[in-house]
C-alpha cells in the first residue's frame, strides 16, 4: 500500500500490503484490494469489489458495486465496469483441478464500457470505446467502438467515444450527436477522424 494518504480507503475495505494505489482513488465499503495489483489515479472502486493480484487498472477507471476483477485482467484509462459485471479467468474451471497457472488474459481498451450484469469470458479483449450492453455474454473479441448486446453477445452497431450510437451515411461517415466528433467506417473498423 502507498505510504502517502493521497487516496481514500473506507474503514470496512481491506487493502493488502503490496497493492499500488494511485492518487485521488477512492475504495469503498467491503472491498478487497489484493497485493501486487496496480490501480491508477482517480479511480473509483465501488462497494464489495475484489481486485486480485496482477490486475492493472488505468487512470479514471470506474468500478461499480459487486465486481470481481480477477488475475489476468487489465483495463486502460477511462474504463467503466458496470454493477455486478463478471470477468472470468479460466476457460474450463473444475473445483478438483488446479488451473492457477492457466489463467487466460483479458484486456479492456481505453474508454470502453461494460454494462451491468455482463459477463466477459476470459481470453477475449474488449476494444477501445466499445460498449457492452447490460447482461451481454461476451464470447469473442470485441472491436473498438463496437456496440454488442445479447447472449451470446453480437455486434449491432457502432458507438462514439461519448457512447452514442453512430449512424454512417453512404460515404461511411458519421458524427457523434453530443460531441460533434467525426468517425469513418472502413473495412469493418471505425476510427475517429476529427
């Protein structure tokens, strides 16, 4: 744990020695932050959250209540993890078989949002600014800016960095209605152009 008190830890939270916590981060009721994890600056770790060893969270990551972030998960800056969403880290778990050395990795890209009660099956990365709908079950890699919903999750469109659905014209151009940011769809990939 950091020696400076540049972050907030609720009295009911447990932060193990060896956890690295960034400045202005808040860790709320009944959460457990384990050793050898790294939590960036200005993160918010909600109630009843577990952050396992080896987990890396970037700056300004928002983790809502009842989320367990298991070893093998990394999140870039500005990621939103919705209430009770689930990461897994073993593809074929069995109580009687120890698979600790076989954890599959999952990376969540910058600005991505994962909705309440969604499940991310391990080994599948989430692209930057992707939006995973509430209750979705992700069983494959998700492209940047993709909007995915359902069980199993399927892509139904694209979203802007502000989280609005993008409607591309005949020239494969779209603008975010809130920010005015401009996007191009090319070869089934979206990129921000302005």
